[in-house]
C-alpha cells in the first residue's frame, strides 16, 4: 500500500513538470501610461529653468525731440528693461536749387538778371552772401527732375546753370533696449504709433545673454 502511494506521488510530480514545460507561466507585462499634463508642465518648467530665455537687443524710434525720447526711456526703465538713448544725425533734403555761377561783380550780376528777364525767365534773384555771392538763383524745386528741366530751358537760351541739393541736418533719437520679443511689442504699443521697432544690428551676441 505504501509503495502504491509513493508511486502515485511520483507520477503527479512527473506530470506537473511536463505540464510546466508545455505551458510556461505567463509573464506579466507593465503598461506605461503617457505622461499627464502636469508632468509635461513640470518638464517644461524644468527646461526653462535650465535654459533661461535669451534677450534680444531692440531699437525703437526715431524720436524727433529729445524730451519725448527721454520720457520714453524713463518708461522702459520703470519696466525693468535695460535701455540707453542714442542720437543719430540725419540729412534731410529740402529741395534742389538751380543757379548760375557767381559773376565777377554785383553790377554784372544785375545786368544778367535784366537779360534773363527779357528772355522770359522769372523767379530769379542775386545771391548776396556766402561762397555763392553774386550768383543768380533761379528757383528751388522739390524734385530733381523739375530742376533738371529748368537747367535745360536755360541751356537753350545760352546759359549754363547748375543744380545744388539743399539739405538740413536733423538730430534724431533712438532707444536701444534688451527684451524678449513679446516684451518689445508690448512696449511699442504703449508709445506713440509713428515709432518703428527694429532689432538693433550693432548688439553683440554676448550682450544679449541675461546675467
């Protein structure tokens, strides 16, 4: 009887081993869930902390008057922006003056005026000062093409006139400041609308890194 018991036990063990080889136990798999929105935000904040945003150098202007530029400069600095005032000299064209070269004497200049008047030329006078003293001014034109037509008209009458560009030197004011692009556009919206907002090309890359 005991022998029969051990024989049955041995058969059960052999069967169990055989069944394990044929049907191996299933290995549980781990399913990774996608990161939540909070985890994504934390990861974004971590990246921003590791790599701070780069400031860009902008220029806003031009301001015609220094007082207006100074007021805007104060406004930018109260926003915590690093800003500096810069002046630029600008040549503005006032027009194109047609003239005949200076005559040796004032009397000769007046005689030439009389001669031109007899030929139907109007709007002329004798220049009485400066390096063109005793020259004859024959009009100031807003367009160079109109001044050139006046020169050709005088040439047909035997007079060789010249064209002088009349200019005026203006002092303009710009403000250079460092800011993020969205900050720069916000600042521009708070200032007069005729101003231009540009990226300042003279800024060195090292100057744009936050400290």
